[in-house]
C-alpha cells in the first residue's frame, strides 16, 4: 500500500475526528492555562567545580556536573533544612519538582532555578538552596583531604613538642643521651614524611577547587506558558486521533478516492455525476461506449454497497439516453379508407395543433416508457374517436422504423407521420437502478458502480460477488463528489 493512500485514508475518512481531537484539547488547555497566574522563577548561577578535567571534558563533563548539582539540590535533608531555616511551609517533594538545573555551554558554571507562586519566597529559597549546594559540593570534594590535613597537622604538632626535649637530652654534656639522640632522629624523619604528605594533599586540594556562588538569585521575567502548553495538548490530541483512525481502519478498511476504486476493480473511471451538465453529458457518452463495447443494451447502477438515490439514477439515465428518446407532439391526420377509425396518430403537413411543436421549436424529452407525462396539452384520443384529437408519441431510434402511439398497439408507417425534426436511428441504452432490474429477464445487463470520496472495502467485495453471481460484465465506475446517501 502506498504512503499517500494511507494518508488519504486517514485524512478523508477521519478528518472530522482529527479536527476534534486537535481543537478540543488545544482550547481546553489554553483556556485553563490562561486563567492561571504563571509561577515566579528565581535563578542563580553556581561555580560547581574548578577542575580542569571537568572543564575539558566537554558535554560529558557538563552533564556530570549538572547531574551532581541536581542530586544535591533535590536532596530531602537539604530541602528540609532550607525550608526550616526560611520558615516556609513547602512540601519537599513538590519543591524538588520545581527545581531545575541547566548547564551554560561547556563551562562548569550551572544555572539553578526555583519556581514558586510567591516571587520573594522563590528568590530566598534559590539563594538558600544555592549556598547549601555549594557547601555540599565543597564537603564532597574537599572533606576527605581536609580531614587528612587536619590529622597531619595534629601529628606534626605532637612531634614538634617531643623534638625539643629530645634534642636537649641528646646534646647534654658531658654525658649525652644516646637513646634520646636516636629518638630525635626518628621524630625528625617522621616530621619530614608528614610535611611531604601535607604538601601533596594541599596540591590535591588546589586541584579540586572550591565551588562558589557566581550570581545571587534574581527573578526571571514572567512568561506565559499557555500558548506552548496548548500547542502541546493539540499535538498530543492529533496523535491520539491518528491512532484511533489507524485502529478503526484496521477493523474497517476503506479506499480513498474514486480512481483508486476503479483501479481496484480493474475498470475505467467513466466520469462524474455531480459536476455540472458538461461532465454529465461526457459521462453519458462514456457509459454508452462501455455498453456498446460489452454489447449490452441495459445498464444497472449499483452502490458500494447500498441503494442509490433516485435523483442520482435519473440524472445518469438522462445523460445516457441523450437525444435518443424524443417526445413528439402528434398532429391531426386523415384517416385512410378502411382504417376503421384506428387510433394511430401522427403528423400532417397542415397547421400544427396545440400539442405539437411549432417549426423551429426544440422537441421535449419524454420518459422511457413512451408515456406522454406532462408534455402533451391534452389527453390522447381513444380508439373510438376520429383522428382529429391530440396525443403524444415517443419515438425511439434503433427499434425499427415503426412508431408506436401511446394508445394503439398497431404499427403506423412513418409515411403517415410528419415530424418537425427527423430522429436518427440509433439503439437505446436503458439505465436502471439495481433494485428495478427483473432477475428473471434474459436481457444482458452491464454493471456500473457508483462511489463517493471514500468507499469501504466490504462494498467492493459486494460488487465483486454480484458480478460473479450474475455473470454480468462490469463496465466501469461513476464518481460523485459527496458521500452517497441512499
């Protein structure tokens, strides 16, 4: 199946559903958001770390730093301490959802923002959370080193207190203390090692760097998220509508477009039935050509599926008949000797009567069955009256040269009828709805399918079953611009 056919199936069959699923969420969310006052946002900037390795790591290093700051800022203990310090009644879980951290380029400076309904409370909480995060980062990065340095400094002070007495005892005269001299040497060696370790730890402390607050909290300009939220809601609704349409198509598949239906059936698209007289006339010619090709004199119109409207069948039938059926007004004729007062009516060269068209006037189309309908001025003559009345005759070409009047079943010679315009001799193609076809008739009938913009696949299967059961040839497809309502 082509991608354009899938899109056409969804768009043509379910455009109303997609429109509703898009507009309703958009309007509801937009109206709801427009009534709410947008929350205030306070932002601060933190120097999360001064490590050269983190700065040189690029996006990966920035992501690590942002994740670290986010983890500290949304900690339960930290938020509890901040709210208690500021005497604010805020839920720690709700406050954690209103905290966001974003990186600034590839630097180790991050932006921490806090949303709250109170602008001043948002600014105070942002400052407090930023300071607490900086302390947590410094304790995390430098706490172990500072503890080691504190231990080394304490040990150095203890050894320095021992070194003085040992030196005096080792240098006493005239009897120096050899044991004190050895102890002094050991203490001096340990002091040397401790001072070396202290230098290494200080180098590590400098490399770790200190986190700090780069910019105090400031209130960001207010922005109304109603438009963005409404657009997101409309997009989500559209996706949901497309999903519903796809699931419905899987259950009840359809075919979009009349030409695709013709391709599925393997027959031509004969024309359009509701695009004006010119298109209708062209449709009639094509139906006659298709019927002539299959050598059928009757055409039945079927829906896919269901019955067709009577006006649609009538318009197609009129287009197919064209100028082959004419209603000719009868004229008074003289009875031939021996006719016995027959009812055959025709026309004479004399003055036309009220029911006959005058010279130069177009003839009126009549119904297929030869009845006068409303074309005649008066009632037809019966068989007992003289041939001076008025009646209406239907002249059909192709059925022979005899003309049958409405009342009489006897054939009248064409020489007895004078017509204003000669009727060409051509065969009539009868068009009927499928419901009007006599299933017991031996006439060969051609099938023409009438479809709208969207056709169900089950309807085409019904048409195929009809063609297979009847053995009638499938002539083509007639298209309508609107949905067919029988």
